[in-house]
C-alpha cells in the first residue's frame, strides 16, 4: 500500500506533516551518530569511576558496534516484512530505555550490555527510517532533497557528539549516556502522530528463518573478530579460525538466499553496478574517516596536549560545513548525478588526508589542520547523501528496507574493519618506551598512509562509475518484479 504522504511529497512544497515526518526520522539518525561519537571522549572518566580496565573500556564502544553492525541485515528485512513504522517506533522506544539504563548503572558489564542493546535498537531504526523516507518521498529531486537532509543530520550528530561529550563529561560521564533518552522519547511521541502507516509485505514463501540466523551470525562474528583482532593478533590461530568461520557462514548464507522463496537479501540487487559501487563506497568512505578521526584524536590529545573540548572544537568546522549544506545538496545531486559527486567527494577526502601529512609537534591550526577539516567536511557533504541516493534509486518499494539495511551494514562493517586495521598499524609502529614526541609522531604516519590508501581505493571504485556513464545506459538495479520491460528503459544517471 502506498503511503498517504506520497502524493504531497511529490509536490514542490511540503506540508507541515511531511516536514514533521522527516524531522522525526532525522532525530533518530542524529541520535545514532551522536551516541557513537559521544562515548569516546567519556571513556577515561568512565574507567576511573567504575574501575574498568582498558580492555573492558573498549567493549563500551565495541558492544554498540557489535549490536548495530551485526543485526542491520535482519533489521532492514524486518522493516519490510513487519511494517516500517511499527519496527521504527518499537526500536526507538528500546533505544530510549537503554540510554536511560546506561546512565544509571554502576557496573561495567551492565553498561556494556546497555550499549549492546542500544546498538541492536539502532540496527532496526536506521534501515526502517531510511526506507520510510524512500517510500514516502517520490524518487527524483524530492527524495534527493529529503535524503540529503537526513544523511547530513547523521554527520552533524557525529560532529556535535564530540562537542557535547567534551562539555558534559566535565560535569559527569553519565550525562553523555542520558542525553539521548529524552530526545528519543520526544521523537517517539512525535512519531506516533506523524509517521505514515505502511502495509506489511506478504511473505508468500514464508519467512527466511535460516537466512536470518546465518546472516545475523555471520555479521556478528565478523564484527566481533575485527574488533578483537588487534588484541588477539591478526595472525593468531583464534583470529584466523574466526575469519574462516565467517567465510563458512557467509557461504552458507549465500546458498540459502539463492534457494529461499522469500530471502533476507535478494542477491539480484548486487548485479547492479551502481548498487555495488554504493556499498563499496560506503565501506571505504566511512572506514577511512573513522580511522582518521581516531588517529587525529590521539595526535591532538596525546601529542599536542589538547583537552577533549579543544579537540572536539577542532573537528567542528567539518560538521558545521555538513550541516549548512543539508538543504542544498539535493539540488546539486539533481544537477550533476550521484556518480560525479561521489568521485569528487572521494577526491576531496584524499586531498585532505594528504594535506594532514604536514603535521608536526607545533602546528598552526589555520594553516595545517583547518584546511583538512574543510576538505573532509566538503567530502562528507557531497558523498554521503549521494551514496544513500545511489543505493536506493530504482529499488522496488517492498525492498527499500533490505537495501537500507545492506547500506548501513557496509557503513558499520567498514568503520569496524578499517579502524581495527589502523589500530593494528599504530600498534606495530609504536616506539619503545620511553619515546620522544617526534618518535610518536613518526609512528602515526604509516597509519595515515593506510587511511589515505583506503580513500584512494574508494576513489578508484567511484571513477569506474564515471566510465560506465559514457557507455550504453543500464538498469539501476536488478528488479524482482515483472516490470522488466520498463526497467530496461531506466537510464543510469548515477
């Protein structure tokens, strides 16, 4: 059933209710990103208050990533099958409860458990929210505008989380855990009134229980293995066996999906070049940035001696640039297409990383750090909305949740995977104690080179999309319905 908001959404002027719907979804996206970035600055205070070791503190971050990245595929398909509105609202309520619990507990294991539950809830709100947008706003300029606002809210939340955490941690780390709870509750109440109802998809072939189990298990094990690999050793028997188990589970998952009448992921969508480039682009783009932010935070706080708030403010220009561009990027996508903007964004990201190689022990912020932040912010403003548009364009309405879950999985797995790689490179090149500040700085450079190489790989993938544009137009995504004749006429703008 088509959302009753679809018709107004196709008009140039949006109704107040339509704006309200988008704001509710943006609030959830903002909270997801806010929660990821806020906890990092608060970790030292949490460890001192609860008496937690460094390895235990890591799981406060990793627990969220594990729940989020491991269950996204299931979350996206569940939204399609059980109703996007219902799944979104229930998951948002769970997110609010887990936020409240995390701010009140006095035990490390309970805090980690609350973080895992929050990640699990986000694994359902993220794909459900994105698919509500793509099924409410008509494909084309209207949807592009909505997606640009939605995705830049996520990037803004990530940047503002750093600032909020620096401020709140000065009073108490518990405030950083509690802050998302009231925002989530307000969004939940508004969502009950504003979000459009959608008809559940009929699962004529039954529910893909084996696929759900194998898909969730493989993603959980992959994220867990990547998170644990730096501590256990990338070449250790435990890590190698875990990766082998991931390959076995993924192989079984693919075999099940090929035979299932109602698959968790319809593998046909991956026959589309734009779809594959969007997934790989999300993997490398976010992965390189998460590693970069981790490295820059260490540089500013450990070598330069900056406070948490000072460090957060140094990142602020990038976030501000993304926020200010929110309402403009949709029109830019309409004019130039996603493929060009993704390639330009990756080029800006690579340029920013290369400029950062000039860092020393006494940098001039305006001459060294600020240009990088502006380039990275510009890259985010252009690339992240474009990746979302490219991944969801041409996909049938009943598969929007599935594709949204797949894209968010690429984002989370990319972040976890490449952060682990960057951490391993930093550990391998760490100087012996006692080490001079210059020796520590020199140990950062190989990791920065790795981050740049990841971004270059993403740029090369994006450039293949430009080459494809000059060839014969092809279908945006392999369709699951009988509209093959119509699909063949759809030109690739992306």
